């Protein structure tokens, strides 16, 4: 057997015939079995190597999520209201599903406390984790309103500004984002919404999973696929859908500015805008080239310029 | 980085910061281990579940026992539960893959296999980086693109101007070499031990 089938198997590229061959080979000897499974372990270990700064941040975000789940679990133990709902829910399950919605309505407290998260700063990203473990990144001048806890079989929040959501999967409890003009019903997923996109538009970009866009009245506009952007115009009340690089357009949430396949002028312009300085660089000879450039704002202008200099072979400095 | 036994003692007493430190230390290697059974997203959930339980039952932590073994065993049990719950039978591309994967579930049991405990340690990423850097030049370049940056073989073949089968050969050769190198770490440990007898 050609041993590279092992690698093909791990990257899911084998045919059923090849898989049969591999199984036979594995059963031929304990040494073969050991070789196969140890290589599988090494292949799986690639997740320990972060491929860029984005992935280093992932560890911190994962930790935040965990801490929120712990807090939630500890609160649940003490909360008398949750216990009440759980008892009613189990009785309803015995009696019949028809009663369930009535029970949830009845058990819902009269006043649902709302929490308002605001990021009032101009150039920072605020991270918030909701009661269900969903993570939300708020861009500058953005407000998120949500209930202190989710009841009644849905999770509904309201957004004004630009935010990125990483919704915790819960198929039984749909996640709904309200803006002034449309609703977004989410089916376990990550996406961004901007209610102030230029041209009086509401922009939605889907990273992974699935979202359904609806008008406030309930009429469905479309269901988005990953790497699609929907632009809803308040004026014309129409929807435009484009294919985009969702990663690039939402990388702001890591304080990471990511430019893809752009000219040197665009990169320089971006650095100038980000740090509010003028950059001097002789770009004449680079005029027709395209680059990919990512930098973390918090690392500072000098690091960014150093990286740019290294990448292009042309000196980039802050203009005197 | 603090000694893990000390961190565990602190966690027992309710020190949340020490708990965070422990999570950071073990997260990546546990995640990798869990992906032997589940997808990356499901694996993350399982690792979080295990740590959630660590905190909720922190009084029962025993600093004299191997924390790493305990974590691996917990991840193992949770992962198998997930698999049973989700009934993956329909998701395999063939019955042969199903049989191979199920063989794996038994093979990767941390109690049945010393290698698991030794491989999935907190320094795994450093050992991997070191081993990858000592690969022959061309092999390393192709392998890194695939292994670290997730570039598909077709794309690597296009970028470097070599055939897809050459790419796959480089990657497989690298995997075999890495396996040998990581195995050597074990042998060194063994020799040192014998020296003390």
C-alpha cells in the first residue's frame, strides 16, 4: 500500500476503496496500527500551533467564555426564579407541549431587567459576554441592549452601531438581533452587523453558520450563506447581497487590521488613518504591485512601518 | 510559569486567577487531543465542560495525583459521550472509515496508552515547533504551509510549482519524521531514569 494514503485519509481525501485498503493494512500488524494512530495524533496536534495573532487571542476569548459559564452556573444554583421555571417546565412536559408556551409566558416575571452595554470610545473594541455564553464585540460608539437573562424560548437583543456576534449554539432557543429596520434571526453562528454603514444602509456580514434577515413585521428578506454580505437600504427598502472576505471585514474585533490584495497606497493610507500621522515612502516602483498586510493597532506605528519596510524593501517612515 | 502543583493547591482554595493560569497551560494540548474524536468546535466545548467541572468540584482536587491524566481522562469520557449522543454512524464517508475511527476511540484511551499522556503535555507546541524546524528545507516549507497555515495541497503545488503527489509525499515524510523525533524525547527520558537506578 502506498503509505501516503494515510495522509490523504487524515485530510479527508480518500475514496472508500482507499479506505478499505488502509483498514486492511492497519490490521496486518501491530506496528502498522501504531504507525497509523501515532501519525493521526501528530496531525491532530497542529491545533497547538497558533498560526497568527488572531489565534493567540482565541485562547483569551475562550477563557472569557469559560469564566462566564462558571458565573452563570454558580448563579443558577442560587436563583430561585430559574428553579421555578424548571419545575413548571417539567410539569408541562408531562401534560403536553401545547401548554409549554402558556407556562413560559406565565412564569415570566413582569419586569425583565435590561442591561445596556455601550462602547462610547472612538477607537477601541469592547468585548461583552452575554448570559448564554454568546460573545459580542462592540465597535466604537455602539450600544447593545439585552435582557439580564433569557426567558421565553428566545434570546433577543438590540443593536445600534457596529458589532460582531459569536452566538452560542442553542437550537431550541433562537437568537434574534433587532435593529431599527430589520430583525436578524440567527441559527448558531458568527456574523457582524453595522446599522450605520455609509449610504444609510444596514450591513450584515456572515462569517459562519446561517442567519435569516427579516423585516420588523416578520416578512423574510433572505437567508445568508457564509462569506456573504447583505446591504439593506432604509431609503429604498431593498436588499443587495455580495460575496466578501468575511475575515478581512471583521478583523477589527481583534484590534487587527487586515488588508488583502491591495496597493501600497491603500496600505499607507490605512496606516496614516489608524495612527493619525503622515507617512513618507517612495512608492513609485511599487505602484502596480498588490500586497496582503496585517497589523495589530496596539503594537504601534513603528512596528507597522518596520513590517511594511521589510515586506516591500522600501523604507517607510513617519514624515517629519 | 508557576508550578502546576502549586496552582492546583490555589485553585482548591478558590483562587480564580490560578484557575485561569491552569486553563491557559492545558487548553491547547487538550483541544488537540479532543480533535481525535470531535470537530474543533465540539472539542472546544468539551474542554470547557471539563474545566467547568474542575472549578465546580475544586474541593475534590488532589494535588498529589497527576492532573494531566485526570484532564485527559475527563476529555476522553466526555468526547465518547458526545459521539454516542450524536450517533455519528451516518457521518462517515464509508464503513471502512467508521471502523478505523472506532478503532481509534479504543486506541486513544489515556489509561490504555502511555503515549497519550506523554504526548499531550503542556510543552507539546514547543516540541512540535522544534521538530518542525529541524526538518529538511523543502519538506519543512511544504509541511508548514499545510500543517500550520492550512493551505490545501492543490494550492501548495501551484505556489511552489511541484505536483500534488510530491506535496503529499513531503507532508507524509514530515509526519513520519516528526513522529520519530517526538518518540526520541521519550527515549531520552527513559535513559535518564535508568541512570538513577
